[in-house]
């Protein structure tokens, strides 16, 4: 067992964890934040789908591939921490408005990847958005709508488009 202290969604947590636990396990099973999904087979360890993406110290990361014991002092943001209370983040609203939410399973990881991208580049090209999403799988085949949603969110975040 190891004691770690890290920030998650703006709140500092001190936890005693097993060194083998992944960040995904800690988020879902220890902290009960189930918005972050496990979509990679039964193991949730290969990182191939992107459903478990969260933001760690400003970078989009697959939480299934991060050992919890490496989190000391880290700042983690999950999908639960993106909205401002009841007010959705512009990326979340754009996903709804653009029809980019189908089954919704991949959506949290896609939104987190989009947020990390737009936090660094508020004017991405379509190609840059597609590149950022290249490690994600949408089994519904909704990638075009997801790209459109991210570009719409970028416009809104730049103040170039009204919500709704």
C-alpha cells in the first residue's frame, strides 16, 4: 500500500492505494466517479479505445495506463469536473448541439481530449482535431459529428458563435 495526495476535479484527496491500481481504477472504484469509461476489452489496460481519457497536469492521458502510485501532487480532471455546476462546458454543449452524442460511451474521453486540445489551441484545423482524436474509437461511427462539435465548441469559446 502507498499513500498519495493528488487533486481531482479541484479537490485534494489523500488515499491509501495498492501500487498496482491504475488511475482508472481509482477514479471509478475508489472515488466512485463513473463518467470515465473502460472500453478496452475486459482488461482495461491496453489503452486502445480512449474512453478512459482524463486530463493530468494539463495533458490528455489514458487513465487505464497510468499507475496510481505515480500521481503524487498531480492535478487530474475527469468529465465530472468539466461543467460549472449545472452549466455545461461549451464543449459538452457543442456535442449535444451538433448531435455528436450517440450511445455516449466514448463521449467522456472524446470531450476530455477535446478540452486538452482547445486549452492549448483554440483555433485548431479539422486535421488537427482529427489527429487529436486518432487514438479514440467511436463504435457508432460518429467521428464526423464529433469533429464538427469540437470545431463548433472552439468557435463558441472564441466568441464567434452563439450557443444553441
